[in-house]
C-alpha cells in the first residue's frame, strides 16, 4: 500500500461522516456529496454510525463514493479516525478498488495527530501475509491519495512511516519457524538496518558463550538452529549521554521444551519472537524519522525445542548477570532469554533506561485478551512516558503493580531464584519480579504483549496473525525521550 500526497483522484473517493450528518472537513457538502448522503440514508439506512461504511456509485462521473461513519462528534478522537479509515480500506478491498482518494475541503478540522492517525490506518489496514503463496497475490488496495495542506503532510508522512514499520514487524512474525530461525531473523534485521538506517551487529554462539550468557544458552542448547544475539544501534543524539535500551523476546519457536506444550498450543508458537519484531519495527521507524535520541535494541534469538541435550526441570543454570536460577519450568524460557539480553544491554551497551517487550505469559493474555497489554515499571517518570506513548498510538496498556510479597514465590533453597513460581497465581507479576532482578538498577518498563501481539481475527486496522502491536508505542516512547 502506497500513500501519495496529492490531489490526483483515485478510482474511489472517501468521506468521513459523523452521526449528526456532518462530514469531516466538508462543512458545506457540495452537490454530489449531499446527494450521496441523502441516498445513503434513504436506501442504505447509513447515518454516520461508528464503523459503518456505505458505498454509492456516482454514475455521472463513474467514480465510487465511500462514506465512512465516525459516530458521535463529541467522542471523536484519533482512534475513531483510525478505526473508521480501517473500515474504508476493507470496503475498498472487498470491492476490488485499487485506488482511493481522501481530501478535505476545509482541512482546519484536522490536527497533526489526526493526520498521522489517518495515514497510519490507511497503511496498516490492508496488510496480508502472502510471502509463502506459490502464486503472487496482490494487495486489495494499492494506492491512497491523500490531499492535505503542507502543514499536515509531515505528520501524515510520519504516520505512513509508522504504518510501514508495523508491517515490517508483522512480516517477521508471520514467517513460519522453519524459515524464521534465529540466524534468519538476524539476517532480516541486518537488511532492515541497511534499509532504514541503523547499525546491526550479530553475536554468534561462541560470542554468546564467551559473554557468559548461560541462561540464553540453556534454552537454546537443544536446537540444531544456533542462537544469535541481535544488537541494533541508532545514534540520533551523539552529544547526549542517554541511551534507551529496547529488549525484545525472540524465541523463534516455543515448544515448551521438556515441559512440552499441549494440543492446540503449538500451532501459534512461531509468534514467540513477536517482542523482537516489535523492537525491530520500532528501530525502523525511529531511524527513518531521524529522531534525536540514542536507542540500542537487543534481541536474544533462540528456539525452545527438545532433544537429548535439552535443559531440564530442576537444572540449576547461571546467567550473564551472575545470579543462579533453578529451572522450574522449561516453558518459562522467555524470561531466561530476556535477562541475558538485559544484562548485555546494561553492561556492554551502557543503556541508561530499558523497555522490554515480549510474549511472556499466558497469564497476561488471560488478563486482557488481545485488547491490551499489562506492563510494570520501576520508574514513575519512565512508566508515565510509556503510558503517554501508548495513548498516542491508540494501543491499550494497563499498569500492574509489582507486588513485593510475591517475591517469596521465586525463592529457592539451592539457587538464587526459581524461574517460575510453583503456585499458579500472579504469573505476570512473578515473571516481572524475576526480570527485575536483572535491570541493574536502571529505570525499566516491562510489557507483556502475549495478548495483542498475535490475533485470531482482524481488529480494525490490526490484522490477523502477527499484529506488530507495540511498534508505535515504542516509537513514541523514544520520541518523548528525544531532545526537542
Ligand atoms: N510463550 C509463552 C507465553 C504465551 C502463551 C504467549 C500463549 C502467547 C500465547 C511462554 O513462554 C510460556 O510458555 N509461559 C508459561 C509460563 C509458565 C510456565 C509460568 C505460561 O504462561 O504458561
Ligand atoms: Zn514458553
Ligand atoms: Zn515463550
């Protein structure tokens, strides 16, 4: 999907309509539009309801007119516009329209935030994963012409770039695990680094062992596909002493290990590297937008499978941070891979704050389903910035308290920590408390995106499968930390 900033008319024209009949950016609808609105009401009972779309053929000009509902004017936000635009894109795909144009006679109705949201949704909504089909398949809608005043074009371009970064993340997640091995993910990241403008270094198995990444090594050891630590660096503020660390869970396949998963739980587990796809996508956006901020991202990629040399429940393993861990469940592998990535980011890359994201626990998924993600933080200011960033992105995040008393569930007489609590309560909190032991005292947010990173259905501008959820939130977090 390409976004072109010009007046040129597409095959179809779109308008956004409130449920009081007002058209966004068209205070006095011209004659054809007024007729279309009348027809839509009378023939199709369309009255600008949120997420409703009505198609009217303008026989005189041979164009298709699409009306998309926005609902209540009082409740109108950037998220309303994203959702409404997603229905437009889907309607265009259903009707096999290849190009559309959106324009506003009076663009004073738009803010930069709205222009960005509109562009994001136009780019995100029509995505499908087609890379593995033997016959190449075209995307339903190819081009959207967006006619905006100069003052809003840069915001819309930022939105288009964010949409493109989300699509990169989706593509990485949707690639099946037989293709998306740790080394393949590293190669794809190198290619993205070249394209978007950030540096990529890949540490191989020997280097991983030499660094003392024993927790990562334990998870990775049963796979014929060796692990890889992918380090991405972007220096947009060379004078600044601050560097944001982004850490993404990169388990390219999670079978559970010897604590083997059951039945239907296997099929979607290629998406257990979605956290890394999110930080990679965020790096693409941050670099392309040339934000004045330093960001270093780390993804410790590996596969959690079984073989005779697999790590076992009861094993006591080390970590780069130095703490010893008794493995209670080999299926709680994500936290083991993340802690070595976090220690590496803090000690070797000298990041000064950290945000990690990953598909860590079923417990997080059960909390809010695919509607939102729980997060924890050790730093009020960083946590508040992250919440703001997510709000800007239209991604729902909910802060969960780090309940100190729950630390007792990770206590172990023969090692410094257990990797999971024996009790099946508070799984998201105990996993967070475990991770916190490896933050080296840095301001930290941890986002458990097990819910929204993988979708069983399209949800507005989010698409089925890998969703790229979190890319835009992390981008906005970096943007809030940038030198103004
Ligand atoms: N990758 C899973 C978490 C997950 C589950 C993500 C479902 C997406 C959908 C993670 O590695 C895992 O297996 N976690 C365990 C932890 C438990 C053993 C403490 C879980 O949540 O069951
Ligand atoms: Zn697992
Ligand atoms: Zn996992």
